[in-house]
């Protein structure tokens, strides 16, 4: 099964299109006890934190590229009873997250720019996972490293070997009814 429900929330400015909303998350809370993670792909995500906390988000992930006062935003999330997380676009240096890692339970590494269907080569994402995991170990920190939309189950397994502990599934091929069980089981296999 799934460990959590993940909602991309977009304003059409920071990321193209409009996706999930606070009422959708509130509705999900009524029908499942799964944790609800909102990824606020908004130009000023800190202005919307209270709304998503009220909707029942158990975690809120903010893009480091969209934040001006990231420490303040992380504090708002934590003080609201949720787990704070941050995301980084493929071209954003990992060092941009350095002084935020003490405040988060998740680091989401995106392997594509918002609105761009093509992903960066898996080797680049694998290298970012490896570097981030080593740095977290060095600092004695343990946020979960999430990967946004791995292209294949094999890529997900390799990301897991490098230190990723969660995956955002978006591709319909992972959800074909006749293959769904094997896809979920394949993602849970021991990759060591």
C-alpha cells in the first residue's frame, strides 16, 4: 500500500497549472487516515501555510526557491503541529538547503522542473541523493529523502540504495490494475 497521500499545490505562477487545493486535502482527511503531505508550489507559500494546516496537512513541503523567510515558514509549520519539509529543483545547489536541514523531516529532490515533462538524467539525481545522504550522516541528521517521480522502478531501487527513503509516484504505468501489486512490491524489495 501507500505510506502517505501527496498533493502538489500550484498557483500557476511558480509552477504552471493549478493542482490540489486545501478543500481537496480536507476532503481526503475525511476518508483516510493516511498522512497528507502538501507541496506548496506557490510564489509566496508562507502566506498559505495556515490554510493548509487547517485543512489537515500532516506535512508541508516548501520549495527553497520560492521562500524569502524560510526559517520563519518552517517554524510556522512546526508550531502548527505538522512536519516541515523542503524541496529543491534540479538546478538548485544542495548548499541552498544547508542551514535548513535542522528544521525539516523531509527533503524532496525534484528530478524535473515544474511544467517540464522530461527529467534530468537519473545519474544526476542519484549523485544528489548520495551527496545529500552523506552530508546528513555527517551532521547526524535524519530527514527522509524523497524523490519526485522516478522514471522507472529500477531508478527508484538505485535511489533507495543511495539513501532515498520515499518516492512520489505520478506515472500511470505504476498504477495499471494488473501490474499495481507487482509495482508496489517491487518498490518495497530489499535493494541492498
